[in-house]
C-alpha cells in the first residue's frame, strides 16, 4: 500500500518535507480489528505537534492521520457489529484499556493506556489501516467522505470544548483562532444556543470575514478590546499569547477552555506578563481539553447531521501532505484540509 511516512522528528522550518511516500506491506487485522480502505483523511495541527516533537510518537517510522474515512474490506472474527462494505471513520482515540477508573467513569480520554491514531498506531495517511472495531464509528449518510473527515477531530474536540465551557443559552461565547475546529464550533453553538452572541478573535481579516459569514456577532484581532466581557472562551490556537488576551476578556467567574494538545514554545515568554488581578482574579477558570472519548465522536456525528453542520473543505492529494502541513504551519487555516487517499 502507498503511505506518507514520518521517519524522523524535526522542526518544519528546517525540514519542510518530513513525510516520505513509501510502499508498505498491507496491514492484517487482528481478531478484534477492522481493515479499512481509506478514502480520505483530514489534516490536523496535532500532526505538526508530532512531527516537531511536542507530542512525539513512541516509535518511528509512523503513519500519521487521525481523521480517516473509509470502507471496511476485511475484519477479524471478533470484530463486532460491522460488516464488510460498511463506511466507517477513525478518530484520535485508537484504543483505551476499558478497565481503569477513568474508563469505567466515562473518561477514557484520560486513560493511562490511551492510544492515539497516527501516533501510537499507524493512521490514515495510507491506503489501508486497521483499528479495533470498538473504536470505529459509522458515518451519517448525509455526509460525503470528504465532509465527514474533519468532523472526527476538529468537530468532536470542538464539541467537547463547547461542553466543557458550561455555557448557557444567552451567555457570551468567545472563540480564539478560527480554523478547522472553531468554524465547526461556531455552527454548533449557533444551533444549541440561539440566544448566545459569539465573539471571534482571529489574526487575519480573511478569517474574520469567514467568521462573520458563518454568523459571528463580533470579530477582531486577539488584542482588540471586546465590547463586553465574555462568559466563556475557547482557545484553539497553538500559541501562548492568545491565552493571556483571552483571560483578560473573560467576565468574573468566566471559563477559558484551551483546545490544544500542546502549545508551541515560540512565544512562551508571553507567560511572564501574567498578572493575577488582570487575568485570574474574581474566580476565572482555565480548563484544558485532553483527547476525546468515543462518546464525544458518536454524539457529535449525530448532532452534526441533525443541524446539519457543513465544514468548509480544501481537498489535496495524498502526495501533497507535506505542502498541506506547511500551509498549516504558516497559518493558512480557513476551514479544514483533507487528503484524498483513494478515488471517490
């Protein structure tokens, strides 16, 4: 099978082509696994975190990609309710132990044995992949493969982030950064909280225009002063500077949810400007998002089809994966980027 393979870690500015197109042996499903012919796979900023060593794979080489859509073409004898020919998706959560206190309490995202697709096991930047059947997801018929891919991570993690804000209808919501996840969160929030006004902070005017087109009530740069303090903010950026700006925009008792698996170190010195009175006092809260559960993915797919949420898609060939990663690094992030692995 063809795959784009990561063989070594390093900064993208030094090695702008970190992935190599290779021919790998076809994987064979274990007793509890599905073998999937991948049609498309979304590209996520987390892949940059893997490549640049902020959340490094435990072994190399590895096939990245955790927003994979495809068709089941073979399965192990204990692979559950799926059938050959079913269309399924594979998200960031590849497996968890199922027995620890976190798993038993519905928090499998915090399991010490959590395994991530495309980091701890080969992912979707390949023509074929395997996944435990219990961690695959049926895809609503309303979505084409290319539309469904970003729902598995950008959408599901956005859904988890929105729930973690604890926001109520009519309160004020902020979104910091406006890429793949935030443009889906905005559509979801518009549906779930029709009286809530949404404030979007984005660096580029094109992103701000996009946000307004999707229904944002206010847009500005991260350093702009909001007309009203916000009850909750979701930060989807890879940087530290927006965290301080978001905290300064929170109302007393407000909550900042940081939707990022890692933060880059380029502006880490920004934290030295943290001021207790300006940024944290009056019971402001910071909540991080750690991975997703299967329930997050299942609930969001169902809700997205009901709305319906429509991602903006930019499609590329598998061999263009390195170019797509550079675009992400350079903050060319309008909508979601998806690799076409095999013909539709």
